[in-house]
C-alpha cells in the first residue's frame, strides 16, 4: 500500500479511537444508581455554601449539580431515601471537601 494512503487512513481512523466521545460517561451515569438513606446538610458560610447528604453511617456525599442543591435545601431536617448516581471524580465545590464522593440525586422520598 502506498505511504500516502496509509498516512491518510491512520489519521482519519486514529482520532476516533484515541479521543473519548462521552458515550462511556453517559452509560456509566445512567446505569449506576444507588439508594442512600440520610439527611441533607448545609456546609460552609454564606456566600460559599454547598449541600451534602449525610447517610445513616455518617458518610458525607457532595451533591452536584447546583440545580439539585437548590431543590434539596428546603428538605434539611428530614430523613430521606435518595436514588443517586455517583460521579467518578469530585464535582463542584462540595466535592473538594466531602470524602464520600459526589452524587447526583435522581429521585428522593421523605421517610420522616
């Protein structure tokens, strides 16, 4: 095969194999749901506050994205069963401090 054709094939096919298209992240995000029973905790001082979930064992999870934080702030003080997805890497401000990991709540039910 002539060198220009090999060169052309190499540089048209290789980028698809080398660079992530985000499909793996979407697949992981959709399939790894976990149930956590715990309470909402607000951390920090204004204007630098963030929301976390503290489970029954005392493990603290950061909540991400910020739109979820806003919905959950009003539920502080209730015992809640959360259905969440874990992120592979810490996300948001809270992810830097809470060592249980970063979660995105998909659904929740107030227990008491």
